[in-house]
């Protein structure tokens, strides 16, 4: 037996809320895809670190604060750096 259309009718406020939710999910999915594509491009095209960035990384690795919970790495010997 066929159901009447009135039984299948969705109230307009509910329909609007569902459409708003759907659009928000689609927008979020598009942002995730764009971010993923940008990250993949950045990983595929690395740029070398500048001398300042390298110095900062060395500072973070070798000159840790005395009260740090993780000790600093020992400075490399000349044999290790060559």
C-alpha cells in the first residue's frame, strides 16, 4: 500500500537545519582536501633551511635550558661532523 505524501513531508525548519549541516560538512571536507593538497605539495618540494633556521635548530638541540626535563644533545665531535 502507498503512503500518503503528508506522511513523508519534512517540516521546513528541519529541512533548513539539515541543509545547513550538509553545507557545513561539505565546506569542512573541502578545506581538509585543500590543506591535504597543500601539505603534499610542501612535502614534495622541500626548501633548504636558512642559516638562521639552522642556528636556531642547533641551539634547541645542543643548548637546552639547565632545568629542562630532557638533557641537551652532546655537541658533535669534529670526526662526526666531517
